[in-house]
């Protein structure tokens, strides 16, 4: 299956996963690294980037 750059950007660009409750959050990279972004569901600041399969 062909990979389109538009689709990859939509799925992986600026998308993070909460390590505690596993919800997806779209945020800026620098804000996540600085710890300014928290999960809107559980309030945790532990986020990781989404994995490309």
C-alpha cells in the first residue's frame, strides 16, 4: 500500500500518547518537552510520541 505524505502528517505529526490512560493528544513538540501540556482526560504530564508501525 502506498504511503501518502499527507496521511502520514495527519497520523503522526504532533501526536502524543498519554502514558497513563493511553489517550491521543495533538500538541506542539516544544510544549510537550517543556512539560506545559497535560492530558485532558487524566491530568498526567507523561506523554510519548505515537509509534509508527
